[in-house]
C-alpha cells in the first residue's frame, strides 16, 4: 500500500462521529513529507523538526505552541514519545509518533477531537507494529 493510500483510505475517511478530518499527512521524522491530502498546509522542515523534538520534550511546545503550515496550535495534551494534541479555535490537531514517521490529523469545527485522536492514533499504532 502506498503512503498516499494510507492518508486517503485511513485518515481522510468518515470518522466514527460522521465527520471528516480537514487535513491529514504522514511525515518522516527526518522532515520529509511522505504523503498528505491535496489541501494540506505547506509545512517547513523546521516545523516538522520542532514537532518531532517536541515528542521528547513536550514542555517546549507547551510554551511556544505547535506550528503546522504557519498556523499555531496551543498544545493541550501529550504523552512523551507517543502523541501530541493541539487546539486552535473550534478545531485542532493530533500527531502520533511511530518508529520512523509522524501521523498527522487536523480537524475543524464540528468534528470531535476524540474522533481525530482515534483515527490518527490507530494508524500510528499499526505502523509502529509494522516497524515503520
């Protein structure tokens, strides 16, 4: 399965509550974009590097915020080495770290954060089990 198929079929799908993510991507921890939906905000390698580093020390992101495509998300929760969750207005984001990648989901108004957490973290857990 291609990386794009993981984004299209497992992230940009209908969520348990009936909504859909606004954007989704899979990044390499080295800063490369493996796959993303067509409208995903343009991220910089520096933004990816800061988020990857934030998995090791979430307190830095709690102070400075999480930036994805120039948009600032307030970090609301995180499990070091595992997951980061951010909020911006009525939407937010979930990032799940795997062995070599980061799975990203961004949701908008009307989508429960828990639905985003479920699809992003489930795919991330699956990829970790595969050694990815």
